[in-house]
């Protein structure tokens, strides 16, 4: 009895156990399916959230960035800042080498150095042979009278060096002592070494004068003087402003427009060492140019690209804009020289954005003739600079050592935090390289994610080694009310002391250009 009862109990237990296993199995499968569904739903929701977070509102980019209460101001903020009284220590001459915008930076530095040494500045000499082969000189590009008058409370500017000077009871013939300042020299070098030679000879000739003054200066009044020169005193001549305004007027009649600076020229490509995308014959040209003009170094294209040292190609710029959400009907003004490699690179951008314009397509033949004349090579870039300053959006493909792009970034910041698009070439490089291999999944989303983390033109601190001329905030900006007294706008009494019409009407040039374009 007991044995049979035990066997029956065992069978019952096995049946119960088997049913339990089946039940648990079914629950496990159901649970797995449910978990899979939840995971799938969560993934879709999360993916939608990520995709939504990576979206960029292009409509907002057509307007200026938020100012957060900051306004441009390059007024001195110390009542002690007045043109030094008494006799000046002598005359200072400079030769500004490089291209138009490198020369522009040198002019700003020359004014400041003249102020530091209490010297009269002779109208800066612009290098006419090494880069542009341009015979214009300062007076052929900039408004000389405006330059002199705008700086009359900062520095004495004269058009030419006098033949003689008075030293004690003697009249001596002026013969400038030529001096080559060290690169990124400090103000103290000019107060000692250069000043000693200035007093000894009555005049010094500083040449070459590119990058011969440190960018980061503790004295904020020095930095503000740089802004007064760059954004107020340096005004292009009327013919340049008029041509730029005509281009803006014709573009604006068709809607908003983006100005793009493609630094895709032989000198920059040879400098950067980014050669692999070119034909063997083109690579030889770039190598030869590099050997003749730059230090010999072994540069690997992909290695340079991955650290952000290669200019973006025209196609890459187009892909970035397209991924950000710009329509193919967007107007783009090309502020560039001749692209190295010819039309085959430009065609890829044109396929994405067919509404490409430049000064040659917009200006009439007789208008173009005024800037294409022999010996006037710098006037074209000056017109492009004017158009890019007034554009709704400005985008460079390379803002490394590109003075054109760097100056415009700072200039547009100063004139109302105007929108700029600065691609992070280092972060974008692996994404673009995968795209070239045909791996296009999530390409646009990945590009947007990178671009959302870039700066579109609002106030932000400088990040070394970012140049002062790229981002003159906060020295050349102020707030009507601020917790930090150093950031407060200057009082009316200080502004009255320093009555400079161009500074007090800081938007005069840009507003005049807008009126011409209206």
C-alpha cells in the first residue's frame, strides 16, 4: 500500500512539476517577448528623442545670436586715457606684410605700439610685392582722412615722414633706424629696446611687422584701442563700400544669404599638408610650393585631417549645411579666390546648393573692371569682406591661420553678435571619412550632433590659443548694469572726455552700408 501510494504521489509530483516547468517556460518566453517589445519601444523613443535633440532650427540662424545684455563698446573706461601731452618721442614707420587681412591686424598693432612709445605714426606702408602684387597702398584701400580723424585722441597719425627734426638746439635730418621686432613682442620690449632707438634716431622703421605684438595683453585699454582701430578707424574707400553694398542689395532682393569663405587655395593647402585628394600633378605643385615657402615637415593627410588641420572641401561644407537643415534653395555668396583643383571641387557644392554667387556673377562688367584692374588685386577681397560683414550668416571652411575668416568672426561679433557657423573640423573628420567609405547611416544626425555643440556667434570667453581679433569679448563690450564693475559701460563723463564721433556712432559704417543696400 505504502509503496503504491508513494509511486502515485511521485507521479503526481512529476505531473505538477512538468506543468510548472511549462508554465514557467511560457512565462519566460512571454516575459522575453514583452521585454523585447519594451526595449524596442524605448529604443525608438530614445532614438526619436536623440534625433529631436540633434535638430537645429535653421530659421533662428538667419537672425543674430542673443547678446545677453552685452553691447559693443571700445570707449576708454579710464579718465586717464587721453593723448599724451607734450613732445612726442619721434616717428614710427611700419611695413605691414602679408595679405589684406594680415595687414589689417598689423595696422591695429602699429597704432597701439605708437601709443605705447608715444610716437607719431606715419601712415602704414602695405607690402606691395610679396603677396598681392598690389600697388594700391594704404590710401588706395582705406579712407585716410577718416583714419587720421578717428584716432586723433589716441595717436598722432601723419601722412609722411618729415625730412628734419629738432633735437635740442639742433636740426637734424631724419633717417629712420630699421628694427625687426621679435614675433609676439611684449609691450615692455617696445617701452625699452624700441623706445631707446626711437629717442636716439628720432624715427624707427619696424619691418617686417606681421604678428609683432602679443595678442593677450593685461591692459584692457590697449585691447580697446585695437578695437577702435579695427572696427572704426579702418574704413574702406567709398568705391569698395559702394560695390559691396550693390552686391548685398542684389542678394537681399532675393532673400537671406549666407557668405562662405572657402580657403581652398594653393598656399593654404600646401601649408596644411593636405594633399591626398589631388591628382599626382597637383600634389607635385603643392609640394613644390611648400618647399619654397614653408618649413620642411613630413605631413600625413589623414593624420592632419583627424586633428582638424585640413580645410574642409567644398563638398564637405555643402554636406554639413545640408545636414544642418539648410534648403538647397539657400543663397550662398562665395567670398574666395581661385579654388585649387578647379571646377571639379566646386561642382560638388553646386550640386547641393545651386544658388551660388560671387562678385563676378553679380557685378556688371564695368563694375568689375574697377577692382580687376592691374595692380588692384586687394580690392576684390576688400569687397568680399564688406559683403561677408553684412551677410545674414558667415561660414568659413578653415579658420586656422586664415586672417580673412578670423577678422570677420571678430568684426561680426562686435557688430551685434551676427551669426557665424564654425565647423568643428576635428570632431567632423571621422564622420566625413566614414561617409566617404559609403557608411552613410546616421550621417546627418551625427553631423547635427557635432554642429549643435559649436558656437554660432554669441558672447563667450576666449579659449587659448584663440586670437583676440577672433573674439574681442569681453574687453570691447560692456553692460549697462553688471555685477562686475570692470564690465560696466563707461560713464557719460568719460565719454565726453573722449569725444570721438566715430566711436560714439559705432555702427555708422555698417548702417551706412545697409542704407546703401536698402
